[in-house]
C-alpha cells in the first residue's frame, strides 16, 4: 500500500487519516503530547479549561452528518450557553445565535474529539518534524537532529499555514499560496476560581478592550464543577505583546476580565497563560486544500477555509476526495 505521512494530529489531520486508512498505510506525526490541535484542553487539579477552540457549529450538511453519530455516542454535546455582547463593562444584550446550528462541545473536554478520532490510527507522539526531504525513493521526515521520524510516499502537512509553508519544499505547487495565508495570534488566560462570579451568562464577547472573549468553561456539559474561566485576548493586542513576560500579560487580562465580570479575578486559585501564535485564519476564497500529484505532497487545514473547527473538517474531506482519485 502507498505510505502516507500526515503531519499534525489536529482535527484536519485526524479526519484525513481516518478517511484514507482503508486505501493507504497512514502514519500521523504529532509534535506535542496531546491530540486535537487547537481543540485543546488542560487540567490543573480540580479545574479544567478548553483554552483553544471554545465550541463549534455544524452548518453544512456534511459536517452535520459527521457530528450526528458523535452526539449519539456521547463524544459531542450541545452547550446551551447564553452568550452576550459586552462594552464598557455593560451587557448590551444577547448575541443572536443560529437556531439551526447550536453551539457544540466535545466531551469531557474539547480534546475529547481528537482522542476519539485517533483510536485505531498509527501515531508518532512528540516527534516534531523540522524538514521534509526526498531521497529519490521516498520522502523522509526529519527532526531537528536530522533523525528520521518516518518515511512515506506521500506527505500531507496539516500544521498552521506559516508552519506548513516552512515545511513544504520550495517546488511544492501550492507553496506560494500557502505562504500568503496569514494567521492571527491569541492569548488564552485560564482562571480557576474558588467561587463562581454572579453572572447571568455563560460567555461574553467583549468590545473595546484588550480581551475579546470570556467563557465560564465549567458551564459546559461534562465538565468538573470547579469554576473555570477562559479569557481570550484580541488578535491585534495579542500579536503586539506576544513576547512580553507572562505576568505582564496576565495582569492586563485579569484587570479587563474583572471589569466585565464585576469580580476580583486577581484572587484566582489557578492562573495560567497560553500563547497561540497561530490561532485563526481569515475567511478565504481560494482552494479548500492543496495537492501536488507530481511531488506527492499536499496540505490542508482550517486555514484553507475560514479558521473555524468545521473548516478543518471541510478542508480534510476536500483533500481526501482528491487523494482517493490518486492513491
């Protein structure tokens, strides 16, 4: 069978690997120790945080067909959240939500979907790929010490666009287009509180502040009871301060979040910061995936479409349809 190496165990990489595993010998290579990419979850003692993607929606028929069985299996569940708009510390009203596409979350955390999809796949954990080179016989994925991570006939890169651009060889047909795709940054602040703030909402979109989002993560189904908040910084502010000291970033975000909640969040029992350098891509009008049959290289990811969770699925399925005609 044709050997396919998929770089990245986010949603796009895992969906693609599952789709191709009956017709190819697929290996998924992941640099970190977790699955799901930005569908990420962390635990600190009794607190749990979805510090990346907060939820997702199923807007297309194909994604609804994919999500439906997952809901029945208890891997995914609706999140009946009241989401409000906030400006200058005041609630302006509820954000209009699409009734036909309610917020959905994975169980028991957002990374639960990645764990479910990875079952039965061949995975190489904590193996960062630094270079992809061809030796006239096959592709070799090398780490920073030039040790071979794996070999394959085809290589598919599903890492964020800037990282994909660095990994793809210069003669890859779509490399220029991939390199032109920008991705925004985002700080994620995780706060574990001894007591829950008196809020009548589960999530807030904030205007005119350094932060753009606050979610009561513990309000999601299947989560631990201990009150956990996740705060996201705006893209522009996060990018401008990406390399500053954590305590400086935390101080600004805590002050902004305290204004929104009306509570002293600086007294949190747990305070952790995560830096997402490549958090989200803008909506695009280009191809949903990239494939170079001559070089046996391809790329896909949410950044090919609009940066949302569903976009990762859409991109992976688009590439799978192309590869199934070739493999």
